[in-house]
C-alpha cells in the first residue's frame, strides 16, 4: 500500500466529528491565508493609487484653477473694452484691469505650484513658456489700457481736446453766419465721428481733405482778419490733436495684435500640458491596474487550491457518511408517506447513532402530534367559518368606503374646475386693470390731442377685443359731438350728432343697449355687431 492510500485509510478511520473539525480548520486556515494575501496586495495597490491620485488630482485641480482664472481674465479684458466708454476710463480700469491682474497672478501661482509636483523636464518647460506668454499678454494689455487713457472719451483726453477746438470753431462760425465754412466744419466733424466709430483710414483722409477745404474757404471768406486768425489757430490745433488720436488708435490695434498673439501661444500650450498630464495619469492608472491584476491572480490561485482541498476533504467525509445518510433518508421518506409506526434499528455511540435515536424520538413526537392535529382540525373549521363571515362584512365596509371616496373625488374635481374658472376671470380682470393703468399713463404723457386720439383706439382694441367703439369730441359750443377715433369692426354711425340725441349725455351716466331693436337708441346709430364698447366723449 503506497503512501496516499495509507493516508486515505487512516483518515477514513477517524470519526465524522474529527474529520469535519479538521476540514473546517484547514479551510479556515486557507481562507485566512487568502485574506492576508488579498489585504497585503490591496494595501500595496492603495498606497500606489493614493500616491498617484494625490499628485495627479493636485495637478488637475491646479490646471482647472488656471483655466478658470484665465477665463475670468479674458472676460475682464472684454468687459473693459465694452464698458470703458459707459463707465469712464478710471472706473473701468479700477473695476476690470485690477481683476484681470489678480486673475493672472493666480494663474502664475498655480503654474509655480504645478512645477513643484512635476517630475518631467518637458512639462516644467511648458509651464515656463506659458508663464512667459502670460507676461507678454499682461504687458501688452496694460500698455493698451494706458493708450486708451490717453485717448480719453467725450470730454477727456485727446478726444475731449479736439472736440473743444471744434466746438469753439463752431461758436465763432455761428456768430459770423458763414454757411460755407460751417458746411466744411460739419464735413470734418462727420469724418471725425466716422473714424471714432469705425476706425477706417478713409475717414482720416476725408477729414484731412475737409480741413484743407476749410482753410481754403477761410482764406477767401469775408471775415475780419482777427476772426480768420482765431479760426486758423483753432484748426491748426484741432488737426494735430486728431492725427495724434489716430496714431494712438493704431498703437492700440498693434497692442491688441500683440496680446492676441500671446493668447494664441499659451492656449495651445495649456491644452498640451493638460493632454500630457492625462497621459501620465493613464500610465499610472495602468500600473495600478497591473498591480491589481497580479493580486487577483494570487487570490484566484490560492482560492483554487483551497477549493481542491475542500473537494478532497468532502470526498473523504462522503465515503464515511453516505450509507448512514441513505438510511436516514429512507426513514424520512417512510415517515413522509404516513408510516409513523416505522423506527430506525441503528445503534452505536457515533454521531449517526445519536441521529437515529433523535429521528425515532421525532417519529414518536409526530405520532402524538397527528392525534392532536385531528383534534384541532375540528376547532379550526369552526374558526374558519367565523373568519369568512367577518371577511364578508369587511368587504362590504370597504365597498361603502370606496363609494364615499369616489363621491369625494368628484366633488373635489368640480371644486377644482370652479377655482380654475375663477382664476381665469381674475387674471382677465388684472390684465384689464393693467391696460387701464398703462392707458392713463400714456394719455398723461400725450402733448397734443392728436397723440391722445391715436392712443385711445390702441388700448380700446385691447380692452374690448370683441367689440367696436368710437371716441367723440365735444365741440366748443357744447351742442354737437364729432367722431375723432374708432377701433374694432366699423359701426355705421353719424360722424357728428347733437348732444340731445345721446341718451348717455341726457342722463349724465353710462347708457348700455343690449338689443338695438327694443332698447332706447339715438336715431343716428345703426348697430350691426354682436357686441360693442361704450362710446367715449373726450372733453
């Protein structure tokens, strides 16, 4: 007999309790070993992942902050260019330029902190290149802001200076009544405004040509010499100021091109930096996944070994317990078929002997329970009949409750419809009040009767969309009224009628006619509408 067979024979001679305990201990030990290996592998993987995620998350956060700060900086840049004329140069600079410089300082700080975590020289060089481009962007933008300060707006800077000269020339020409020179000045001012609005060189040439024509016409004019000298001096001061304004506008355009070029430089670099950070993150995640796969292989191998050992131990235990278990199964089947007189004949002190005694005791208990069950069956039948009667009573009560609920839901639906109709009427009333308030405000704003005549039909059509109406004006003699406005579908009425022909004016109150064939109507009215609005009299 070889060694494996001797081991199997010795194990089969052990008691069931010993084999089960030994197998449980062995399985528990293997599972504990698997757990320890899994925990160690998990800890190593977590350490690598934590290190990776801490660095990558910090770099990603700083990159997002840099993008957000740069977005805010570009927004403040555009706000300055949009609102410096509306708020004034000083206010716009204090609002937006300060915020822009703060955002750029945040970007630099984020880039510096990113360099502390980066290990690749190429990525560090990219952050330095980005920072240099941002510096060029900031320098060019601040230079442009200073140039805008020199330009001024309306009454400040160069624009204010040459406007003052133009206004002085305009005053002198108005006092002298020189139409030709005033026309030349107006052409200059138009070219000036066109350049301010559009910034085209053709407007500069037009202004220079107009200035030449102005000086020529000034020389041939009949003005006194002192007045000519004043106008010539103002023109000589106006033209250089405007040309300097044009020069600074060109410098502003150059500065815009410079910081736009800087933006086109660092934005791709920021994108490249983000892509490289993503690639590094993917590489580190791949390393973490490889470590996890290795731990999985170790756990799977250990688990398979444990399963094989459990299968071997199960086979050994099965050999010792198959026959006793089959006897127990046969006994259980006989009992299940109703043979409560059957008993097991096995004896012994092992586990199966104890089990046989327990099953025999169970058969005795079942036999006694069968007699007791027969006695309880009669009692349960009477109880079931009482329960059926109670169930029918509850079903009837539930039907009555359901009927009451249906009636309540119907009442709620009707009340909801009433509330909806009331809300619709309230909304229509509020709209009418709002239109009347707006009509009153508009009438108070009218400067002439013609404006009032046009206002009344506009609001009359909105207040009475399904009706037509007329506005009559009481003449100075207070004997006749004349139609001055109408709205809605045309109504056949007299364009003029006497006061005595109107029931509303006779009674001094509103007179409504529902049916023109039976009600009191003026003889000059012919109604052909489904509904109408009361005729108004404007005093």
